[in-house]
């Protein structure tokens, strides 16, 4: 394993660790803000008391997650200088701008008002305190926007020129309004809402089974979490469909690789399962539904979709000799894992919401028992989705402009990358274990007594 492959593994592992916390931050900040809005606006005394305690309860979980997200995210920025200095030299003029704006307009905003929110209980008015958590939620999601502006340029460059062997920004507005941003950001936002909703759902289900004194409060949070999660999942599916249609023009190689479509077809089938053979550039066997892939892209049962082999020839003519195919089997199955997990989560969300709304959720203890064990599902969907985003553009680090092999730092040794790879992995594992221990203690030891029922 050379320095290039190890550096890719290192960045992938640290990114995956970091991305475990990002969706929770995006979604749970909004949920806590909505919950505190309910606390401020409600006129029901029993619900007002319970909702305030729920805000503090889920707010603490948000704080634990936020701390881990900050720690794991900072390390990634050092990779650009240590492992990917040629990328930084080539892309720094463009990539640095959204990163700087992320710190100045988003991270400072959310961290400042998060501090005010934490220490502002009983010092600020209810409405002003509620406004603070909304600013935190806006800042958190604004932070994701700037990061995805930078990432979208890597997927589909816009607003730039090549000068002296470097990519320089010529149109900041084109960078921000890159159509790729809309699909990536909306998908990430709704994925965060889905993940935050599932966290609330799983914790509420556990509390309903193990903390009888808190049943009123966590019945309400279970209902709200299920609805919140369902809204997020529907948004994920809608934004994903929209972005998939855009990929047909923005990155057809990634799109066809997700479907393992080797030859151009009209109409194009959707493969449910396939035995993908990269060496022979074909599927040795597949189970496919005719015309469905074309329908997904064009909203009609016909329409040409270019195959991987045709796009490979086109790229060889355009960019020179080389293999421009990503890891097709990994993309193919990652997409199906993501979609399968999302579909199952939607069924869980709708079923739980319906039972909660009818007041029958306690009659289904088995569902409450399995919900906490299903909590890895949104993280599995998020991780496979992020893999599709990043691995789907290979062999490019910036599509059409710089290959990944050209972005590695010169004179970087495999030994030094091994040491930092092992160090980061062990350190992150210890941090996650510590965070889980603190979160579990908080969940187990915090009780929200019922003060009457006014359902």
C-alpha cells in the first residue's frame, strides 16, 4: 500500500467518523429549536413543563454530538496541507473561500449562540432564549452549505479559470449558484432531519420502556420524532430523485456506474441486483426491470442513457489515455444499501407516527424494543451516500481538472501515513466511546416526571 492509497484511506476514515456527527447536528438542532418553540408558544401548563425538560434533555445530547463534530472536523483540514498539498496548491484559491466563509459566517455564529443558549437559561427571556437555538440551527446548516459549495466545485467545476497551472476563481456567484450545490445541500439537509428524527425516536422508545415516570414527555417526543423523521425521509427521496436527474448531464459516469449500466440503452433498465465484472466491463448476471432507469431520469418510460463503456471512450478522447471508471461494484451496492435503508426507515417512521397519533404505541412493546437497535440505519445510509458522492468522481479529485494521483503531497512516505492513520483511528474510537458513555449515562439518569395529562 503506497502513500496515495493510504492517504485516501486516511481521509475516508476521518471523513466517515466526522460524518457520523454532522447529520445529527443538522437535524437535531432544528428539532430542539422546534421543541423550544413549542415550549414558548404553548398555553398548556403540563406540556409547557414537559417540553422545557425535553429541550434540556435533547439539547444535552446535541451538545455532546456538537463537541465530537468539531473535534473530528478540525483534523480534516490538516489533511489538505499534509497529505494533499498539490491539491491545495491547485485548488486553494477556490476551496479556501467557502472554507473561510464557513468559519466566519457559520461556525462562529453557531458556537457563539450555542454558548449563550447553554448559559442563558433563567437569564434571557423565553423568546430570546428560543431565538438563540434557532440561530444555532441556522448556523449549523449554513456551515454545511459552505462545505458543500466547495465539494460541489470538485464534482462539477464552475466560475473558474486556469492560470499558471492553478484553478483561480473568476465568478464567486457562479461558485455559489452551481446547480450541483442545490442537489447536494438539499439531500444533506433532509438526511440530517431524518437522522435527528431517528435519534429522538430511538431514545424516546428506550425511555418509554425503561422509565415509566417519564412516559408522558417521551410519548410526545416519540410522536414528534417520528413525524420529523418521516418529513426528512420524504425530502431525502425527493431531493435524491432531483439530483439523480441532474447527474445525467453533470456526471454521467457516476450515474451509469451507480446502475452498472455498461452499454447505452433506450429505454434503460433498472438493475435490482447484478454480478458486476469490472475486468470485462459487463454484468455477468443481473435482475433488472425494463425501462425504469429511463423513467427515473426523464419521467417517461423511454430516453437514452449513456453506458459506462461509451463514456469511457469519450473521456479517453477528451482527457487522454486512462481508466476513468470508478469502483462500479462498490457504487452499485452502496446505492442499493442507501435506498433500502431509507425505505425501511420511512416505514418505521410512518408506522410509529400512526401508532403514536392514535395513542396505541405502548401496545406494541416489540416495536419500542427494536427501535434503539435500529439506530445504526441512518448512519449506514449516510455513510454509503457519502461514499457514492466521493468515490463516484474517481479517478478525479476535481472532475476534469485534477486527478487524485496528481493531488498527493510529494515526498510523502507510506510509513508516516500509516502512523497517523492508526493514531487518528484509535483516537477517534476512544472519543466516540467516551461520548457514547456520557450520552448513555445522561439518557439513563435523566427523568422527566409526568405532571398530568392534557393530550
